[in-house]
């Protein structure tokens, strides 16, 4: 589902008009509905700052709006293939049905992905057992990982910041390395 369809989905779910949502994100009242319609129909794609503003107005994580394009079965299959390559997703058969699993031993990313899926499964089980409402479940899903209490999330520096730091300290690292080699 493309980003415009996700915006539309959440806007309808929240009971908002295009004009209201457009005004919430700062479009002038006169053109708010037309501007938002352009994003919902896909004639325009919102930049990161607008995506963040839309997500905030819709009370979802920005990632809930900007998801991979899985509108076709072929696109969905290639998404699954990428998950196999990156996260160790495997396909097998259980009780005569295709079943997707994570090979947690593939790498660290696979193990972390399995933890995320386990957290999802726990929330789905709570919904099924009527321990939480559908609204609570959707709130958990659409704001993930904000309400996930099973893991500890930390912000990591961007690659650009990391590269800049390495560049700044490159000479210092070389000096320290040479100095350490001279020690007995």
C-alpha cells in the first residue's frame, strides 16, 4: 500500500476530513483539502517533514505511513525475499499450510527481528483473549515501537554523524595506535 493510501486509511479511521487534516499540518484553509487530496491520490509524495507532521496529526508513527510498496503480489513476494536475505525469514509447512519463520541464528538482525515478531504475537494473543481492545491493539501497531515494552530502544547516531566523527578523530586514532605500538 502506497503512502497516499495509508494517509487516506488513517484519516478515515480517525474520522477526519481532508480539509481538517490539511489544516492540522499547516496548509491554508482555502486549499487544505486540495493539497491533501494530491498526497492521498499519489500525484504528490510528501517529504519527510510533512510525513512526520501527518503522522503526528494522525497519531501514528511516521513508519506506519511510509511503508514498502506491496500493492502487487509480485512486489509483496520480493519484499518477503528481501526479508529472507536480510533477516533470515524462512518458509516451511505446518499442518498443510505455508508458514513463515525467522531463523534467529542467521545473524543479530534476525534475532532482533524475531524479538519484534514475538512482541507482535503477544499483542495479538492479548487481543484474541480479549485482554485488550481492538483500539488498544491498533494503537500499539500503528505507533510501533512507541508502546512496545518488551524491548529497550536506543537512538543510534546516523551513518553521516558516525562517518563525520571517524573523520574528525582519524588522526588521533593513528597517533594513539603508533604510541601504543612503541610501548613494551
